[in-house]
């Protein structure tokens, strides 16, 4: 009997409106690394008005302008119950910047509009007086040093019951004040880091893939991937000025 191939369905949220500073690279990285791990990945792009797919193993979302966030807000509320259900069933998700903010309670923009979020993270975001821009590195217990690039007006404050993704070692992170960056709830990761994030942080990409495969097949043995280029990219990114 021939062995069934391992498969993985990636759902990308709002690529038409929420996808900046290379965020699409996160999806490309998952597809590529899945292939190296012997898994066939399928990509579903979900945009405003689409019907939400019956099944998704990993969900990825990116950043956007305030205008992009305003465009997706209503649709996001519509799919919120499904996203909550998936998050509570330990579906791995990665939400960058604009969608990270909307996975919290709300984002209050500089113009004073309040864009409601879906409260998967107990956190809220208020636009600050200046944009927080530049290369950033953080230290995380689970993933080691996380390296990326941030560009946001929003300052995010986590409730005390929430766990940050990392501690800022260089840059601003959630709000430029408390040294926290991102948030992690079950297998849902929120972060301000673009860059793209995953090519330079393969530990996070592999963790998302591994969790998805464990959920789907019970267990999973990853391949050891030779990450010479990713390590080189990390080294160079660390030396770049803020
Ligand atoms: N518009 C949001 C802000 O300025 C998100 C920015 C982003 O996704 N890069 O904070």
C-alpha cells in the first residue's frame, strides 16, 4: 500500500488588505519548509466577503495601514467565532502587526477611530504620538532570539494574564515602554515583527508546522533542515543599525 502524503492547509487572512513589509514571505516560508519536512502544503487566501473554509491547519495574517484595518474590521467580526474555536482547539496562528492588534480588544487610531478587535488576546492598542520604526530583536524562552523589523503607530498593552512573545533587547516592541513584544495564547502568536519574520526565524516557522502536524496526525517527526542561509540572514540583520 502506498503511504498517503502528509498535507497541510494554510489559511492566509486578508492578503488583499493586510500584507505589508514582506509579510507574504511568512506564507512562502511555511510552504517551503513544509516541503522540506516532506509535507505538501495548500494555500487558501481569505479576503473580505469570501466564505470561510471548512478546514485550516495553520492561519497566517499580516500587517496593514489603518485604512486596511478599517476595511477588514466588519468581516473579521463575522469570522471571529470560527477563529476563537480554532484558537481554542490549538490551531497554530501567526498574526503580524495590524492583525495582531485586531486579535486584541481594539485599536484606537491617531484619528480617534476605534477599530474593534476579536479579543483572542486580552490586550488593547492605542496609537501613540510617533511611529515606532526600525530593526528589532527580542529574546524569547521558546524561540531564542527573534529578529525582525517594526513600523507601527499602535502601542499595545497586554492584560496581566497574557504572556508576551519576547522581551525587547533592541527596538520598541509592544509599546516602547514595558520591554514586552508580541503575545502568545495557546498556539496563537501575535507580533509586531515584519521582515518577513519567518525566513529569519525558522524556529517559529517549524513550531507552527509541528503543532499543526501534531494536531492533524497525532505525532510528527520533523526533518533536520540545514539553515545556513537563515543563520547568515540573522547575523547580518543583527548588525544593521536600528
Ligand atoms: N496601522 C497599524 C499601526 O500603525 C498597523 C501597522 C502595521 O501593520 N505595520 O499601528
